[in-house]
């Protein structure tokens, strides 16, 4: 009877992980060996502050969850040795950026790879993702580039109106 409840618990855990993987914009797989308890606590706090989740679960549970939702089996190659998972639900960039900064600062542990929008990517892909500016900056840049032609047009129209208005006033005298 005990085995049946353990199996049910594992199935429930796989279900929860599959749900997290589906909701996530990015999942960064991280080998946390060498980190002290206080460093992991700080890392968790940084993740939480950025709206991300940092979890440590058995690789086999993640393999099953990934298989269940149809993620490429190449993810299994990254799931060797101790793994932690940084999950970004609202921002795909922030988990990668935070972990890259931690690796650079502490000079221990490593990023193994991850899943970005349902696609498996290697450590180099996660590194490239970490180099992207945050979502808010990208949106601001996009809006700025969209507004530029409009504001240029407004300036030109204003100059034409001033020029025409000036000539009309001179012609009236």
C-alpha cells in the first residue's frame, strides 16, 4: 500500500512540474554544486524578487514532465548530475541573467542549458538570452522607434503650418 501512495505522490509531482514547464517562458538548468547555503538563499531571494521561481527536484521527475508535454528528449542530456531550475513565467530573460551574474560573481557552478518557449537550448543559447535587455527595455525601444517617425512628421507639419501662417500674416499687411 505504501508503494502505491509513493507512486501517486511522484505522479502528482511530475504533473506539477509539467504544468510549470508549460507556463514558463524560460527554464534555466543550473548545476549548483559548490554553492553555500547562504549563497543559495541569496539566489532564491533574487529569483523571487524578479518574479521567478527557483526549485530543486530530481532530474528523473523533470525528464518525465518534459516527456509528458512533448519537449525534445535532448533535454535529458542536460539533466545529468545535481540540477536546480530557474523558471521565468513573465520574463524569459531574467532567470538567465540572474544565473549568469551569479556564475560570474562566485566563479563556481555552471549553467547547463534550458528550455525557452518550449524549445531546448544549450548553455550558449542561455548565455545569449542573458545578454538580451529586459522585456521593459525592449518594449520601450520598440515604442521609441515607432514614435520617431510620428514625431518627425509632427515637427514637419508644425513647421509648414508656421511657414504658411507667417506668409498669410505678411500677405494680409
